[in-house]
C-alpha cells in the first residue's frame, strides 16, 4: 500500500505552513480505538463527531477545488480553442504565438502538485470516515454495557413484576418529565428496522464505482496516458461505455459514464434515506432534521405527561432488553459491515492515487490526459466519501434518538416508581432534566 500523508486544509491554503508527514499502513488507528479499555460513552461519541466533521471539511475542500477547476477549465478551453484555431489557419499575428494548453491556465501551477493535494485530501477523508465508524461502534458497545442501560432494564423488569400497581399509577399520573414528543415506540422501531435493512443491502452489494476504482488502481501506469487502451480496460467495469475513434470522443464517453456513476451514488443516498424517513423538507437536508422529522413531533424539549410517555413507549417496553437488542445492538453489526466495505474502498483509492503518481513520473511532464482522468476519478471518489460520511451522520442520529427515547421513558418510569413508593412529592424530586440531547447539540455552545 502506498504511503499515506495526512492532508491539511491549512497547508493547502497557506503553503508556508508545514506539517509532518505521517506514514500509515492502512487504518491502524482503528485498532487503538477498539483496544481502548475506557468505558466512557462521551469520549467515543465526541470522537465519532470530530472525525466525521474532519471528513466533511476535506470533502468540501475537494468539491470546491474540483468545482473551481472545472469552471476555469471551461473558460480556458474556449480561449485556447480560438487561439489554437487561429494559429492552425495561419491568421496574421498568430504565427509566433504558442499553442495554448487549457490545463496550464486552469491549474495555475503544476497539475501533478494540484492533484496530489486532492488525492491526499480524499485519502485522509477515507481514514477519518473509518475512524468515525470505529468510534461509533465503541460508543454503542459502551452504551449497551453501561450502568444507565442496566438500570433501565432493571427498573422495567420491576415495573413488569408490579404491573398491577405501577401500571395503574402510570396511566393516571399527573407528573411530567422533560422530553421531546416522540412517535409511538412501535412506529419508531419500524423506521429503524427499515433503515437498517435498506442500508445493509447497499453496504453488502458491490457498487459500480467500487469496481471502477479497483480497475483503475490495478492498471499499468502507461494506460492512464492512452485513452484508447485505458478505455478498453475501463469498459470491462462499465459495460455502458462506447469507445470512439479519437481521444476526445473517448474522454466524452468517460465523462458520461463517470457522471452516471456519480448520479447513481446520489440517487442511492436519496433512496435509502427516503425509504425510511420520507423526503426531507426543502432546505432541511441535514441528518438531524431528516431523522427527527420522522421519529419525533418537533424538536422542542418540554414538559411531557408521564402517562403520555407510558403510552408512547409501549407501556415502557422500549426499556426492555429485547428492544435494545432489536433496535440498537443490530446497528453494531451494520457499522461493522460498513467499516469493512469502506476499508476495501480506501485501499482501492490508495492504489488509484499511487497509479496516477506513477503515470506522472513515467511521462516526466504535465499530461492533460492524466489530469483529465485524475479529475474524473477524484470527483467520483469524493462523491462516495460524501455518501458514506452522510450515512454515518444518519446512523449517529438514529442511535442517539433511540438512546434518548429510552432515557425519556426511563425518567417517566422512575417518576412512577417514586410516586408509588413515596407519593407525588417524592415523584417530583425524582424528575430528571432531559439530558440526552442529539448528536448535533454537542456542538452548540451558546
């Protein structure tokens, strides 16, 4: 595997800033996360959010960088076409003018250095995503084993054993607890099961872009400078590619196929989330809004009647160990599968970046053909990274919602138990503030 140099946006914006290169084989930092003996939940959820945030920063950097390149390239291509056509026709005043290479003007520097930064950013993004998944797995595992979870199950079992007394009080209690208004637990479970099933199918299937990236990564460097030879190999992973008789027509074919794969990734993301959560409202596409728009009636913490939470939570059955197993533990399996698949994708991306480096070294010059292929491939890889990062955010929000719902129901159940044992006054003292907030709230500092 090629050496990996962690990408720094700061160093890309301010080249004078130096950063020590770190050689990492694969994603060894994941081992440290899993080997960490800490039983903390806050540390790992914070780590997952921080890694996801770092991945999103790099994804945005690559997206903006390639977008700006496309804009400059279009302008430069128009100018170059006019100048080069005039020179070919021998128009007066153009005899001594050199042919214009659009890439030289669009890149505003060396293409090899430009794309090296892009690929470093993408490789760093991959590792941040994998680390985020590992932190999420560790967070969920610690949550499942935590004292809070054990107390919830214990109190629920006590409730079932004393259902005749506690149930009657719960249904008539005038006590309230701080909570958002959740949808019924049965509906909540259906949404979680739907998302888990749909996303698991995607994770376990090999996508066209994965096959394409693997194919490019295993190519001989010389193929990246020859559109015809590249096209023949490339078409093995993309049956819809039709090769032309010229390099220009072949690149048009490449662009069409790459764009179709990018569109497919974006549609896949929309299909998976829409199937479980419905279509997001215009302007509210962030993970939190998508998830909570389906799992709760609003996002405002308020006084909710204990009797209502008893009803919504399925007579507190949301606190059972079986509910935890069906709706939370299954997500650990999903996260493990997702990490395994994306680790393979990361290895393929490392090979692709190395292949382009070899191609540049072999030609010994700035090559527009290599640049064109690097631009298309990096855009495709960045789209898949954005997909995985967003789905990680959805996963975190889904699980935080499940755990938060249980916390709300447990607060209500504790109030019921306290009311039976000591009357309304003791129940009032037992009320807890709704403290298990959303993932995004960890970054609200006002």
